[in-house]
């Protein structure tokens, strides 16, 4: 399968699930590095403008690559690692060049960092940012170093988007050509994307009442009680159900009156997806209970169900997207086609851009190490006493960090 088809099937997005995997991989790597002997002498293997790359940073990046390929394809991890290991130093140099460019463009990544960390928090079902920080620190991870690593990723993505991606818009002719060439691979089953609002009845408990008939026959300090009256318990449960149903109907009235489904879900839903606006995902026929399937698959995109009684309580479902079976029309497939063409163009355009940055930068690679992205037009800096002193200061700072640039 060629690259463009993979891009069509996996359009450009950064899921919270992916972010959580990155978080867990990073924790594992930092913990491993913390167990390494403390007396290891750092070795500078590359200088990129006024920054350095050390041998231990290269080793950490190779460890990270090993973890990533295991996640991608456990059965083929060794081959994937062997194919990509030679480019690890290239990628470190790429990142440093992009970070330098980010400074030139005044890109800080502050706002995006908060959103990205919050996405991790939600995916890991943690109550607040302090809990995410505690989870990291409990694993021996420096919170500031972890935040900086995430910030570096954000800055590099934004530089790529502004400097490269913004110039890759496909033409209508390219989109139409892609559509005609890949129609058969776009065929899809009927499926719907759903969001929910769940209102669960509150748990009820009837307090046992004292038994007057047993007064005086029990030990001092204790009191005999009657078991809860089943009728009282049933009445309380019915009242709780009625309250949940009334609340669900009130929310449905708000939605049909123009209220935003996502916002109402975030504020009111008792479901596990509430923080994400009630998003449940895509469903094919046969994946839902028969009653829910019959209702939702007969609806159009944007439609909202009546209040539905379920085992968990009362549910309101929204059909966020309804894809019909077969080959989608061009207008429906166009967003994914644009993503596919974007990725098809991105890699060569990005390498061209990084070659240009290399030619404008000062890069020095230690003998025995290879930058597979090197340009023959690069300028190698002249080693001076001042440069050596500067490197020594930067190396001293890096020795005190648990995490470098990954």
C-alpha cells in the first residue's frame, strides 16, 4: 500500500490516546536513564548553531525509537528499528534547527502546551493538572523537563506548519485525480459517529429506623433497628429515576431549543465521555444494541434522539456523522483526500526545507557520527577556544537534567 493511501485511511490528527502512549513511553525512558551510572562522562557528538547534542541524548533517542516501533508493529519491530536507527542523529539535528527557527518566529507554544497536557490528563482520567504532575513525579520524572519536551514537539510542529505545510495546498485537479485513482480503496460500510449525554439516577439508601419494641433489651450504647421497608426503598428508587428522567428531558429541550450538545454534555453528562463532549466514536451495524441501532441508523447527521431508557439511566444520542455504505461522493471524501495529498507532499518538502536550514546553520559532527540529512553546501564552523568554553558550560547544564531533547 502506498503512502498516500495510508494517509487517506489515517487522516492528520493527534489523538489523546497517542499522547498518553507518548507520556508512558517517556516516563519509562526517563526512569531507565535515572538508573544509569551517575559518573558517566558526557560526550559532545554534534554542535548545531549555539546548541550541543550529546552521546547520551542520542542513546535516549534510540531507546525511544525502540519503544515507538514496538507500539507500531510488535511483530516487525526489529526491522523497523534497523531501517530508522541510522536517521536518529539526523532527526535530533532537524529538531534543533526547527527549535532555533521557532525562536526566530517568536513561537513559544505556551497555549498549545496547556491544551496538550490537559488532553493527556483527560485520557488518563486524572482529575486535574496537579494529578498529572504527581503521576509523572511519582515515576521519577522531572515535571519541568517533561513540559519542555512537550513544548519542543509543539514548537517544531508549528514551524513545520507555518514554513512548509502552509505552502502545500493541493489543487482541485490533484484532488480529483486522487479520487479517481483510489475510489476502490475508499469504499466503506455504513457507519455512524455518536455522542451521548447520560443522566444516571442517584443512588438511594434508606436509613434503618429504631425498633421501639426492642428498647431496653439491647446492650448499653447500641440501639435495635428495623430493616428498611422494601416499599420505602422502591419508592425512593422510583423518585430517583423520575428525577433523572426529568433532568434528561429538560436537557433535551435545551438542545432542541438551540443549546450546544457538546457543552451540555460536558456540564451535565454522567458518562465517561463527558469531558470530551460526550464523544463515543464510530459504530457499524451490529455493534449497538438492536433498539439503539434501529433508532440511530435511521437518522441524519446532526439529528438527536428522544430520551432513551437504558440500564445506566437515561441517554440522549446525537448522530454527529452518518456515512452511507459504498464509495463516498467526492465532496464527502475531499477533506481526507486533502490530508492524503498533504502528507504525500510533506516529507519531500520538509526535507528540502531542512536542507536549506542546514545550509544557513553552523553544524559540526564529531568524527564517527553521520548526519544522513547533511547537505554538501553546509558550512563547517571553525573550532575556537571561545566555542569550546561555551560547549563546556552547556554540557554542565545538561548533566543536571534527567531529560535532554528527544
